[in-house]
C-alpha cells in the first residue's frame, strides 16, 4: 500500500522509488513538499538555523557533533556528499533541502513538536510516517552518513533523542493529528487509506470500530495520544486465530507484507553486502541459543505505516528467553553506484533508504528477540525477532520468561510505528504452505495477523 493519491502519469521516473512498507512516500515530491513545509515552519518560528534555540536533547546532540572531531567530520561531509541533482535536490540552485548539520538540528527541533500527519496537495497527497528518516534520508546513504549512523556514540545520542520524542507522542497534545481535518488520520484521505490497508487481506470489509478496539462515540475514537492510536488493539472478530487447536499450523505474528522465505541460512554471513544474506548469530545477538538455528529457515515480513503494530505468538508454547537488543537506528548498507568520476555529482546513492535494507537491519538494528519452546515437538525451539527501523525502534516485550502462551496471544509491540519481523526455525523443522511472497509484494497487500502462515510436516 503506497500512501499517496492523485494522478501520477506525468511523474518522471526519478521522482518515484519503491518504498517498502510505505513509511516514506514513493513519490519524492511528497517527501520534498513535507520537508519544505517543515523547514519553512522552523524558519518562521526560530529564524535562521544558527539562531534556533534547540530543545535540551538536541543541544546535547549539537555539542556531541561539535566537540568530537570524528563525528564533526561525518556530519559535515554527509551533506556535501548528497548529489546536487534530481531527485536529491530541491531548489533551482541544486542544493538539497537540508544544507548542513545546523540546519538538520533546526528542522529536528520543529519536528519534535508534531506527530506524523498527512500531506494534502492537489496532485499528490500522502504521509511521512518517519519524520526523522525523512530528514536524514539521502545523507544516511552517503559514505560519511554510513559511518556516522554506525558510530556507537551517535547511536547512543539518537536513542536519547528518540526517547524524548517518544514522550511527546504519548501526550494528549500529540492526538491533535488524529482529527478528521485534511492532515488528520481520520480525515478523508487518512481514514480511506487506513481502512483500505486493513481490509485488503480479507474478504470482509470492516469499519474502523469493527477492526480495532475503540470507542467511536468519543473524540479521536477514544485514543488519548498518537502512541495510544498506533498501538491500538485488533478485535478477535476481525483477526481470528487460524486453527487454534492444531499445533501443526503456524500463524502470522504481525499484520505484514511477506518479504522472503530463506532456507539453509548460515550461522554467520556477510549481511552488509548487496544480497544482504541473513546472519543468524548476529540476528539473535550472539545468544547461546543461536547455534541451534544453523542451517535453519527464516521468514521475514515488513509492516506498513498504516497497519496494526502488536506482535502475536506464531505457535503455542513456553517463553524460554526474551530481551531487547539495542542497536543502530538509521544505519543502512553502503550500496551506491560509484562509477561516476565527476566528484559527488555523478554518484547515485540508494534512494530506498533504510527500507531497502531489511535483511541488513535484522543483524544491526534495535530488536526484540523472543525464544519460544513450542508445544509441538516437531517445531521445538523457535524465535520471533521484532526489528525496529528508523525512529520506530522502541520494542516493548509484554511476555516473561517461563510464561505459557497460546497461539495468537500477544507477545509485545512496536511503539511510534512499526518495522519488520522474522520467525526463525531450526533446520530439522519441515515447513510448507508459505504465502506467495512475490504475489503479495506485487499487489502491495498485507498478510493478516494470526492468519495461517505455514504448516509443519
């Protein structure tokens, strides 16, 4: 589901790019328009970037950049390395919209006072679900951006920043974007897309209040904040558990679009290269249990920005181990065309951003790892991995070690959005009936959470 509307027949090829999961628009003009508006608001509110009074956590980020020679170099060079041509540029001079790290901080300062909202323009309307990623989008694909967003000190700082933004997204003020106005989530465009994404996987057309647990008689359907809305619960009627008493049936843990099924996966592999092969040891954070999955099977799917963001048990069993592994937030593999020799102007950086790096993220990004000992001995030990992406890196586990879970029970959730998830099975487990990955991707539709995903032979 691409979250934009309008007639796109006149869009040049360079203005559109596949955006996995719909967190950033496929049409760069929507991205640029949102960023342009945000920059304009920041300038009107605070004046030139160098005069902006930053909130404390962003002032701390500025101090880190300016007082560390390595990080200072990264954050200066990354903006210089962004090509000065479409789709990377915006204004007639060929300059990218974000000019340098001071400008970046000033725009971030503006973003921290607003929750994600819809853009409404005559020819192209859509939604930027991850504002921070929209600001970093091109810069993080450059060589210096690659180095910066892998840096441990930078990631420590980014975690602080996102925790601060997360506090705002839990306030009543953040619920303002849930209105039925043009830029609201319950406005004509937002509501239509929300329900289209929710209803496409099934033959039944549900209303919002039938799909999710809410109170339509209350303001914003009873949701008290942006985060309250984004972690909304489904109803059992809309997403029943497939074959609840049949332990041979594995169900889908997240409302998500199939990405791939990988078999005979290596315990350790080069996850940073172009093919992004899975590396089980890195994915499972070097847990002592990792060895049990050498040569196993991995199913991965990604979550849409408009989808449901809680996780559910794929099988019945006992929670053996559950923990959150801190990692990177905006790192993407360095895959760009360096064939050009004319400075940075002929280098093509990856316009898919972090959403084109789903395999890579499983080894490096912040993630929740839950090992479950299945009641079905043919499955035995398996793992669920919820992978945070961009600012959507707050993973909350709601089960405890030793707890018994039934298939379909809640395991946890992503806050402030969603990302991608994996199921990991041992080599001995024989599974069949997986969904047609290519078909789901071509149709841009989700596979329903708690629906029948595969069968153990």
